[in-house]
């Protein structure tokens, strides 16, 4: 998995959406991230201190291509605006679901 800067991540995500437009889908994952790259210590050891800044780990996957970025708390608004405009521009190929017709009972 490739960890990218936020702007580069959004441009790569646009490329993934373009590739998935014809065939396939892009899977997105948002997860709270505390900056640790190792597992939490065992219960008998003292716990790690709480992080001073909360972050968000964003992952995207299309077939075997995986990309990720870490969004810091101070950058959330900027990232959210850019991400929402990216989604609005690339989610035009959705298929409409056919609703089943409701059966009506005719009483005699």
C-alpha cells in the first residue's frame, strides 16, 4: 500500500475512478488513526499515551492497486471539500435500480 500526500491521493483516486468507470468498483475505507505503526502493547506493560492530535486514515482499492493517505485534524475541512467535489464529478455512472412492482390484491 502506498501512503501518499492528500493532494496526490485525490489525483490518484480520480484515476482509479476513471479506470473503474467501465468495469469494476473502488472500495473506500475511513478509519481513525492514532499514528501508531506497531500493535498496542500487552496489558502487563504501561499503556501508550493518548495522541495529541487525532487523524484519519483513508484507503482506496481498485483491483490490486491500493493507495492511502493520513488526514490530520487541521486539514479535515479542506480534504472534505476536495473529496466531495471529486465524488460529485465521478459518480455519474451509477445504474438505476429497478423497483419491483407492488402486487395489489383485488377483493371480490
